C-alpha cells in the first residue's frame, strides 16, 4: 500500500512540474492518436476491409485488381482499433484538465 501512495505522489509531483504548454502538447498528441484510431477503426468495421485496402477496382499494369472481400476478422480488428482510440480520449481529458487547472 505504501508503494502505491508513493507512485501517486510521484505522478502528482511530475504533473505539477510540467507547464500548461506541455500538458496541452500531450493532450494534442493524445487527441490526434484518438482521432486516427477511431477513424481507422470505424472505416475498417464499416467496410470489412483493411483501412489501407483500395475500395474500388485498381489497374496494375495490364490487369484489373478487384478489392479484397469483406471479412469478419477485419470487422473485429476495426472494433479493436476504435476501442484503442477511445482509450486515448482518457489521457486527453486528463492532460487538458491539468493544463486548465494550472492556468486558472
């Protein structure tokens, strides 16, 4: 129990030494990661294809290559990507609140 209190104290001390600009920078990075992961996950879940896969027939040399068929595995991976994106929203909120707390 004493070890967890020490970790919380250390985390609070490190958060207090960071400037509001550093908290806003960390919040911005978390927000960008969240947006990219949620976008990729929603697209992959909706289409059932990998988010880098072409959505229409593509000409490669003298051949036409059709897009891959939708799979259940890609839809599941899309849900995982979206869940990871929502996981990045929590540090965004924490960093933003720490920045606002230091400004006010």
